C-alpha cells in the first residue's frame, strides 16, 4: 500500500515530549526517595506535562485534520468493533487515531490533569491524605493505560501491518480506501510549539529555587520537596505531582 502523511509535526513532537517526560517522572518516582532534592524534578516534569496537554488541547481544536479531537473515534461501539477486528487481518481501517488509541490518548490527558491538580493540592497541604489516595489511583491508571496502549500498538501492527508503530516517527501510515492524508506538515506551528516549550522550560528554571525547593508558578508558591519547618519540633511534608505509592509517609 502507498504511504500517506497522517500526523503532522506538532502532533509528533508533542507525542515524544509527553512520552519522554512521563518516563522521566515515573523513573524518578520509583528510584529516588521523596526526601531527596532531586525528587523535585519529578514534580517539575509533571507540571511540564500539564503544560504540554494544554498546548495539545489547543491543537486538538484548531490543528490539522487527524490532530483534531473531532477526528478521534470515541464511540464505545467502535471500540468493541475495533478489538474484534484485531483478531483478524480484516476489519475497518482507520487512517488517523483508531478507537483504542483515541480512548488511550484522552485517558492519558485526563490522568495528567488529575495528577497535576492533586499533586499541587497535596503540596499545599489541602486535604493531603484524600488527595494522596486520588493521586496514587490516577498514577496507577496512567501506567496501566500506557502499558495497554503499547501492547495494543504492537499487536495492531502485527495484525494489520499498516505502519502504525512508525506513524509517530515519520508521520505516515498505509493508505486506507477512500481516505486521504494531510497536505501540510505545519512546520511553522511546530516551530512555535518548540519555542513555547523552550520558553516554559526557561521559565520553570528561573522560578524554581533549588535551595528551598520552592516554585513560583505564575504567582502561586508551590513546595516541590520535603522541607523542615520548626513548628513544635514537628516536620511538615510537602509532596508534588505524580507521587507514587512507594513514597508514602510512615
């Protein structure tokens, strides 16, 4: 089959930056103790992921055809039919996001928002125990979604051989009957996207104090690590985005 362009450059850039930050944040949560100064970078990565989701949401409204959320297949019946089609080499072809990847993408966006919000609320000491539980449930849900997504992509490629496993690298997939690919790679938008990403990274670095582990996020002070506060000889704990269940307080 002829290859056609499906995913534009901004969409692919988001995909790999988002995936990389997730792996980075997850690795820190599993490897580094939450009382280590380096643990703050786990929370910074989570905040950065939230920023990326905001950019992706904007592109999901005004972007190219297969980047728009309107092209996502979010019907439960389509999802059931899609899983049934995986058992054979035949079935309905999707040039853009298939039902499984559509649900997975939306799920990961929602989990990111929930993790960031609960992490910030935890760091500010607001209903800490409750939001810690919600945070950990969302983190587990995120990981499960990622694992299912990866397995699904590999299995889909094995069954249909349409290039889905490479589509977020080169942007192309095997053409489907009566479906046309995109005509623009949106290089200018990709340049703007990269500029915004770099600018936000600089903003975080300039507004994060590694000595106090305090982040000034648009006027809101957020503690990104554990800090000692002299209140009746007790130690208060501040926690942040994407906290795993391995770092519960004793």
